[in-house]
């Protein structure tokens, strides 16, 4: 293994032993500032550096000038852009969907006392300051390069909070740990860029996607490259989002699709460092007084979640997999006969001619009348969801058509002759969603199913694409992360066109995917660590702009045997409780998931399902609020308690909407510590009133219960009648429960005692 010294060029992925010409170019002090059409254009010279621990300037190389652009979007978002002469700033992007709240605000620049002051013309609010240190002002023509020379730029996106580029993160010049802006060349071509912000010693971070990590991400460095996570307890993830939120009440969205590296006080504790595999710096810095306000700013840039249909908030039943219409009908009939409320039956990999061979057609022997099958289920109150993926197998019925029309991206000649090494699934090609004809072809495959009465497509996979293929719209290195957005957008649009309901059930994600709900957490293990990892992922996902998120109850696979190890009863119950207090609840996994297969706990499970349906009016109202704000259903506690430093490190409890504090039990000892934030709290199940700002230590929690608290005085919309599905709900019958001293606990409601 090659040793590393953990210097800056390690973060920037330099290999100093390469025989090729690789170089680093560091930003120097600006030489000109001007206003162009309401933007500020800053001329920044870049100096080539020696590739050594002491990165002294390479004086034999002339400086290269590039333009840094500042633009203000509304009163709280500042954009910093640098395309290095090759890329132009644009608001047209698959990731961007600007709201009316973030119109461009023209900027002006004034020079005084060695500083350029950038402010908005309309209100005179300071948005940026460029510091030109006095010793450097007149040195351009007759002085040698100064190793301390740097781009000293401070941003004030909301006019209050200072977000400074990491201009002075070094031991002594030129021993740098971070550079404010820099780019790298390989064989004379610009190929990577870095942007760094200063951070504080006690600063905490969250977001960056569905991160299976502790609540505070400081000290961590992440590779933002979508891939099959294969679980929820590792550093891989299906959903990378180039956006983080800081405890200093600002967030940064990096507008790129390239593979990236993001170090949150990891490579250097003084800096947040971002490195893109594309020579581009394009960051939106968002200020706000609350986390919700910051996330709303992010949604103002990339789009708001749309509202899922009412039926989607009911229980989804699935396993991997059901193989016939008779099997499905038998399960659905038993759900109804035994009054387990349920709205969706999901068919996973087994509805095709051959298991896993995705051809977008029902097996004619095992599903001889798919339209009648789906219609019969709908008459019983069940909707049908179907699994598929965005690849075409070499044995699929559509393979010749897909190849001849290049609906799947063709492999390069070299790879076609050598064979593709895509995955163990051995799919022949990736549908090319950069090609409009391929997108329409794919939509047509789904339309045939939706016309039959299917209501939702599970847009599984999409984290990886064939990297050795030729896509019509962009290089695979830029498409891999964006692919999830293009894929889910296509499925969402055709589903909404045919059914009227905009919904998918998606696993991968990138910036902008929140517009196309909903997403689930991937292939978790049916274990306590799988449950804990799932919740961590959901909390960070909610800090990444997503409102709707679910997970497989009670975990997807088992250990030690992937398919056949038994799921423990207590894991099933505890994960059910967690699912009830999630935006959506779906049972799925490699083995049987129907509750009657767990007879010792089936009665407990049914009671919690009834509670889920009783809470649908509350869940629906909170969901509507989330689609027009920065809120989310599963909220990290920092959403509502940003000034409480304790909550910055809590990742095993959360807010569910505005009023519930949920504390899942994730162990077989039936005990846990509970943190009650400041305020007055009421136990949702007993009615006990408690004061907050304290820990409840080693609380015993019987299996049939879970610690759930409600803000004192909250009014909770509640459905008071038992139903078998949402079709039976008349929301005008919703009642409001006031949670105060007179509240005796939800289990005392008549609904649970009939």
C-alpha cells in the first residue's frame, strides 16, 4: 500500500508518481472587480504550484486569469461560480427548478479601505467582502509571488452570517491544508476543481444524502458517488445529495452531477472542502434563521416535493416476491378477513415470465388476466405497485428493439468485444434517459401497465449505469449521479399522466429527486443495527431536502442467511412502531412479511396498524405543509431545537411532523434513554405530563409500547373509526384531540377498545 502524508494533494487525488503532467493551480488575490448585468465579475489570477508538501509557486509558469461570478438569489442565497473559461453559469439544469421566491437581485460593488464591498442594489445589504491586504495592492509588476497571497472572500448570503472562504488554512505558507479555490490540470487539460469554506471548532453538519452515520458529520469525508449501498451500515449509499446544513445556520448546495469529494472538517478541522471531478465551482450558499428555512431555500433552487395521494399513506404489503395472482389474492383476502388495514399490494421481482428478468409484462401463465386481477384487487380496496429497473437484460423480449434504436446506450467497441462488467445481474444495457426517444419508449412500457390499473412503479436501482457506454446527452462520469433524477422523472410523469397521482417508489437519488416522491431506504438488515442505520439515513435524508421517506419493515434481508434466517418477533414489532411514525410504511423483505406468520405478536401489530390509519389525517396535513415549506415528516431534532447543542448528536429519536417526538426502541432489553427538549411534553400513550430540558434514563418500555411524546397543547387530527383501507375513510369525520392535562392517552380512545 502506498503511504500517504495527508497533505492537500492527497485530498485532491494527486498521484505525484504519475509520469503524466499533473499540476495544481491556486487562486491569488483578485486584480479586477466589475458589475455585469447585476452580477459581480471578479478577475482571479491562478498560479501553478509545485507538487510537494511545500507548494511553492512554480515561477516558470505564467499566471492564468479566470472570472469568478457572484449572483444573489432573493434575500438569502448567494451563488459563487467559476467555469474556468470552459463552462458558463446557467439557471437551466435538470437539478434546478427556481421558485418565484429566488429571483435575481442585482448587485453593486464599491471599493474602500482595501476592501471591495458587494451589496444588493435594492436594499444596500452587504452580500460579500473581498479583502485586498495592503502589502499586496501594488505588487503586480515588480514583486516576486507572495506565498501568502490568496483569495480572501467573505460571503453574507442572508446579510448577517459570515461564510468565509478558507483563505488561511495552512501551517505556514506554502504548507496548505485547504485552498479557497483551485483547479487541477492533467496533461494540460483542466479536470478537477476545489472550493473550501472556513468552519468553526464546534461546528456540526448534517445532510449530504441518506447518510448511515452519526448525526454530526463533522470530521468525515464523503465520496458523493451513487452506488448500490448493499445495506445501511456502511459508507456506501444509494442517495448522495451535494448539499449540507451547518449548525451555524447556513447550507451549501454544490450544483454539479460529477463524482465529488466533500470533507466536513475532516481533511482539515478548519475547513469544509469540496472537490469535483469536473473543472467547475458552482455553489449556492443559503442563510437562514432555522434549519427549515435553509432547506426551504434549497427547495427554492431545486424544486419542492409534490403531494403523494391519500392511499399511499396506508400500509403497503410486499415481500421478495409474490409469484402468482392466486398467491396475491389469497394474501389480500386474508388481510381483509382478519381486518388488517392495508392499501397497497406490491409485486416485486416475480411477476415476469422469469424472476428478475424485467420485460415489463405479466407472466401469462401465473397472471393470465392481469387487468381482471388488478380490477378485482381494486374492488377490495387494494392498489397494485410493480417492481422493475432501468436496464434491459440480454434475454429480454425488448433487447433487439432497444439495441437497434439505441434506447439502451451502446457499449464502446472495446467493451463490446471484451464484455461489460456492470454487475452480477448481467444486464445488457442501461436505458439512455439523456435520449428523448428512449425516455418515451420507456414511458410507453410503463403506460401499458398503468392503463391496466397499476398505480405505482417501483423505480428500483438507478445508482449505477454502464460506465463503458456511449450516452447521447453526456459523458457517463457526469450522468451516473444524475441518472436517478432522469429515471424517476420519467416514471413519475407517465404515472401522473395516466393515473392522476404523481408517485414512484425509488431507491436512488440526487439533487432534485425530492420533486418526485417517494424514496425508501434500501436493503437494510432485519436487525437492530439495520433499524438504527435506517433511521440515521432517514434523518440525514430529511436534512437533504426530502420530505417523504420510508424503509423496509422489518428490514429487507436476514443474517446469517440472506434469505432464510428468521426475523425476530421483537424486531418485527419495534420496526412496525418505527414505520407507523414514518411518512410511508411498507412491509418488504426476502422472507414472509405478512403479520400472521408471526402469531405471537400479530395482535400487537394489528393494533399499531389501526393507529397508523387513525393518524392519517395528521400525517396528511403535515405532508401538505412539507410540500410548501422546508419541513419534512421524519425530522432530525435540530429542525426544532437549533440552539440546543445536545440534539446535534442525537440520532435515535426524531420529530414526526410538527408535534410528535418519537423514540424508537432498538434493542431486545426493551429499555432506552430519552431526551426531552425544552418545553412541556405529554406521553401519547399514557397521558403523563412531563417537563423537558432533561434526560429520562434507562426507561423500561414493554414490547407493545414505544416512547412517543406530544407537545403540550397540540391539537392532533385523528380518524376515530376502524377502516380496512383509505377508500373507507371520510375525512370529514376527522376529530381533533387536544393533548393537555385532560388527555388520558391514545390507547384509551374508543377505537382501540372496541
